[in-house]
C-alpha cells in the first residue's frame, strides 16, 4: 500500500463524495477515502450504493470504505468492490452513528472483538488488495480496548490501522486522546494512521511527533477548509502555510458546487451542498443571513448568485 504523503483526507459519511475527494487531492492529500459503504447494500446490488463507490477517473490512492459485521456479506461485497476497481479496502469500526451502531456495526464492533476479528479476517482473505481498519479508542470510557484489538488485528494481515482517539460515546466531543494513538504505535508493527483534532496547520506535524504515527487523517477540520490539507503539508515541508482569501474561498465553494451538480445532478447536488457551502462562508460578513438563504435555495443558479453577491459585500 503506497500513499503519496503523510496527510490523508478522512472518510466522512455525507461529505467525502467524489466532488470532495477531487478537491482534497487538488489540495495535496496523500490518500482519500470514500464514504462508508454497506456490505449488504452492495450484495443486494443497490444502485445508490454503487454510486457511492464510483472512483472512475480519480487519481489514487483511494481507500474504498466498507462497513458490516457478517463474513457472509463482507466477503462477496469486498469482491464486488475489487471487481469495480477498488485497490484498497478500509473496514469501518469507528462510526458512532446510532443507526449504524444499533445494527452492531461501525464502532459497535469495539464491544464484540471476536465478531470484529472474524470480519477483518474475512475481508483480508477475500481479496488480494490491501485491507486497512479504522478503530476508535473504545466503545466507552469503561471499555477502552483499542490496544488489545489493534494487536490482534495486525496479526490478521491488515496493511495499516487508523485510530481515532475518542470513544464511541464521545462521538466528536471533548479532546481526542493522542496518547492512546502513541500506545497503539508502540504495540503494533503495521503503520498507524492518527485521527482526531487536526484543526491547525501545525497539528499534523505535532501529532506525528507526539505519537510516532506514520500518517495523519484530517476530518472535520477540512469542512469548508480543504486548504488545511495543503497548510499541514507546508508545515511538514518546513514552509510557511498560506491562508485563503474570502475570494479564494468563494471560488472553491463554487467549484465544489459545480462538481457536486455534475456528478449527482442539480436536485441532489444542490441539497447536499447546502451545509458545505455554509462552511465555506464561515466568518464572512453576513454569513448567518446567507446560510438561511442557501438553505432555501433549490437550484444551482440561485446558489451561484447568492455566493457572488456575498463576495461583493465582503469587498464593500
């Protein structure tokens, strides 16, 4: 498994679609991930699920992320992924969403190590491409078991392990525990990817130094701010990070919108971009009002006009 550099764009449900991945790669991400994909939905040939894993015409490396728990579904689903071009499969054991956890999937697997091990082993044995796993610190504060699980999982033949330094019960609150990432690094021989609280241009450098991990994954910090990837790469290269102007932010927001509409159609693209456009305009004069207008917009033309008018007001 080869990555281009040490700063990766995290898998994010509802966010890391094709448009987002293209922009993350433009910003220099060493690898990108798809949104998480249901093993059962793949096996049942759900068309929307196939669209989630469309990586055609994208520059790699791209991890196609799968979630599930039963080898009887994970095995054929992984093979379908490879048939459709996947060259790297990532297994999600970190998603905290209630609708995923209630089915015993995602972070719920941290509560059932034996089930998790069978699932990982099934994936590794099903395909010839690298398989990685994304874990959390544990399910809750009373069951912090990432160290023992990572140790066993590395022995199943995975290529790397990503660790988010929060428990499932924390969701995304509080502070990520970088120390537990360092402890995983000390326990396993495979590369470890650190995840959690990369907000500033110096954070990737700091996480690499403090934990000894081999790469860093940027998630929520890149919402409306894909430049964070490039900025962290600059610091790692001992260069000064460059911050975007509002004009550059609006230009990127418009590009992101066009890509989303191109790949998903206007109706879906516009609706799914509303929250992301709101992140791009953060801290601008009149941003709160514009967010309300964005959330009411139904077509691409209206959104383009709103963003351009917003930019003009910043100049005034």
